[in-house]
């Protein structure tokens, strides 16, 4: 269902996020993100001079290389467009991610490490979303590959109680993981 029709308005700002997940030939995973901000109007910028409509105000990219345990093995961050000449100076700080693991608490770790002057707001925002993209990339593939492994079926699914759809007492869990379902009698899955 789409949003309701808006009031009359003028478009001013556009932010585009693009996230992609890749399986590498060496068995590792690359998760990449890009943010591009543009304006519909031109403006003067002390660092860049005139920024014309549609020209990126922000254009930043990040790549995390992960292993199967979601541990960051390598990171690369770049700032191609920014409102200040100093902005790209924050990108080397993201090397501190190497050795960290995407797991519960990932967003808080990012806030602690890069939430103020230690990082770039936009790159840090992308890294918060990249955690979810990593799970969406890696978990389905690993689950398919491990499907015949019955020993894993007794483990609590990572997604259990992670959102409304995966509530332990809900119909999706009743269908996917009946051994972990905590609902009543009815197990209708939708």
C-alpha cells in the first residue's frame, strides 16, 4: 500500500542509499554501502565553490569484508564529495573496525567509536545499516548450505524475537521453527 497523496510541495533534497552484499571467491563476504545526497537547487560552498542542482553534496562509500562469523577482516571508506575539505580525514578512523564483530550491540559500538568527532555521521549511519545487510546476505546462503545438518536444528534461530514477524508466539515461528514456538494451540502461518 503506498503512502497517502501528499500536500502540494516542492522537492528540495534527495538522499539515496545503495547497499550490496557479495560472496567472494576466497570465502569471505563484501558488504558495500553508498550514500549520495543532492539538492534541487544550486548553492555556494566555501570549500567547493558553486554546487549546482543534482551535484552530490555527499558521496561516500564503505566496504566491509567479513568472515562467516561476521568478524570484520578489512574495511575501506571513501569520501568523494563532501561540504568541507576536512571530511575525508575521518575515513582512516574506520580501520578500527577490523576485528570487531557484527552482533548484538553493533550499533552501540559504532556510536561509541565514531559517534562524535571520531568519524563521519554519514559513513557511521551506513555502517549501522550494513549490519542488517550483512545478515541478509550471509544467513540465507549459510542456512541453505547447512540445511542437511540436523545438529543445528536444535539451536535457537538468530531471528527469533528479532521483529514482529519472528515473534516466538507468532504464526511465522510456528511454521518455520515449531520447536521454538511459544504460542497457544493454533499454528496458522501466514
